């Protein structure tokens, strides 16, 4: 993966982890507005990944790849989109039921978050290492799968509320107006994002994404302090990759294996614990089963961070790409994934 796309991959990963954490938080909290908030975060995560997929597609186009080949890599013929008019669930939920996330919905949320989370460290591993010619097809397949998983989750969440709110409001919660099908990638915004990452001027209509690209490229090239949250995200993903090394993600029926799900969700919860300042309580309380995984993940992340910053600086003067290389010091094992 060329340096300018590594910048986009890091930016995407950090944002997606934050969005997955938000979904997980609202699935545990007894918050009356959990459906709307989870729909927002799910759409945000899907769209964030879509911008990474789009800029990789723009890079391949710039390198001379044909449009048909790009569409095949994007799996555009089988992509799943957030629905416009979701069908309501057969088993309706009462207003009391929806004060908290129903167990069947929570189970699917955990599965979907784990499906996305386990793909992120593999993609970052391709950003950290050199010499792999397979990175475009590998990364695009992983990220296309993640987008489709999030689309399915968005459809489920919309179906929960399909009978309870108006059509226009549901469309807004699903953020359908900003959805970008992979079949149309790369869009002009993707090309401008790429130009910004390369330090080239963008088109007038795409100035926003050109600016985003230039800002990311400038920030990553300078010897600035790595953001502590970004460093912890990369440490968490390196821990997750290490825990799953050599394991198959899915069983023969293609369902995510329960141990894999527990590790992935545990790492997301562990990141929440690792972000706490001394004396702070977690934002939400976990059941005993999840608490054990979260505490173990938080300890492993602290150990990983100590190796990344042996001087105890916690990021002082360290460029974020150096943090990425330190977190993924050895290439992830992907042969069984």
C-alpha cells in the first residue's frame, strides 16, 4: 500500500472504531433513543469505510486499472445497501420493549460489530508492511464485506422502528441521502480525496475532500505528537489480531464463531476501559462475562503501548505512521481468514 493510502487507511480505521464503540455503548445503555443513535453510528461507519474504498478505487483507476476490474474488486454486483423502505419485523416490539435494546437485536449488533472489527487489523497490517502485491484485492474484499455487514445491521435497526416513525424521518436516521453505492466508485469526491493525499489541486466541486486529503497528508508527514486515542486504537487492533492469529473467523456455515465474537467485542469494550483517566468509572457497566474479556483486553493494550512508547512518553514527538509500524511490528497472519 503506497504511503498516501496508508494515511487514508489510518484515518478510516480510527474513525470506524470510534463509531463501533458508539453503537456498542448504546446497545448496553438503557437509553430511550438507542435506535436512532445506533442507526446514525452504523451509517457513519459504513460511509467512512466507503470513503476509504472509494479512494483506493480512485488510486487503481489512476494506475490504469479498468472500470470492470475495479467493479469486480469492489464486489459491486452483490453489494448490500441501506434500505429505503424497510419491512417491519414480524414480531413487533412494544414501547416498553424499545426502552432497551431487545436481546435478539443486541445479539445481531454484537455479531455485526465483531464482523467489522476483525477485518480492521488485517487491513491496517497491509498498510504497515511492504512487499505485498495483493493488498488492493485483499483490502477491498475485507472492506466491502464490512460495508455489507453494516448495511444489514442498518436495515435491521430501521425495521425495528419502521412502524413507529414517519418515512422521511426514518430516511434521515438511515442517512440515505449520503449513501454512495460502490457500483458508482470512484466518484469525483474520491478522485479529489486522492489528489489531496498526493498534494495535487482538486476540482472546485470537490474542494472539501481535496482539503481533507491535503490536511491528512500534511499532518501525517510532520513529526507531531501522535494522538493518544489513535495510538490506543492501533494498540487495540494489534491485540485483537494477535488474539485471533491463525484462527478461522467463521464456522462451516459462515457464521462468526462465538469465541471470535467474544474477543472482538471484548477488545472494543477494553478500549473503553483503557481510555478512562485514573479514578473514572466506565461509561456503562458490563455483565460479568463481558467484563472479564474487557479487562483482559485493556491489560494487553497497556502492555502493547508500553512497547510502542518504551520511554513512557505516550506519543510525544512520535509520528502516527511510526506508531502504526510499532503496533504491527510483525505482519498479521491472514492465510486462514
